[in-house]
């Protein structure tokens, strides 16, 4: 039982990290876009200048945070599902093992 709780907690932590990662990615994208995100025509720096290189570096950082967010979300979901399966592995009743105990007699009597 403790293993499933740990997996669920780790899964929730990774999902939280994916949300933080997406916020950071959004922040860096807005830094790169600047006034262009508002629809204003903005003078662009020529390629090869330090300002251009800084924008490219920030854009790459935003892409890294976005990719990290996807990985965190995948790991979080995987750990959450593993925690549910481990928690319900002792109550296996065929097709109902994921959803816990299923009382078929009660179900038939209430229909």
C-alpha cells in the first residue's frame, strides 16, 4: 500500500513540475516575442549580432522547458497509473481489478 502512495505522490509531483515548466516556457517565449506578440511591427536585430544571439538562446531555453514539461507530464501520468494498478492488484476480480471491488449482485439488484 505504501508503494502505491509513493508512486501517486511522485506522479503528482511530476505533473506539478510539468505545469511549472509550461509556465517557464511561456515566459521565455514572451520575452523573445516582446512587442511583436502584441501585433506591433518591431525592428529585428540582424543575424550574428549579440542581440540576435541572445534572442536565439532564450528561444532555445523556452523549447527546452517545453520539452521538459512534456517529459514531466508523461512520467507523472505513468507513475499515477502504476500507483493505481499496484493499489488494486490485491483485489483482482478479473475485468474489475482496476476499478476496485465490484459487487455484481448489488449491481443487478439496483437495475
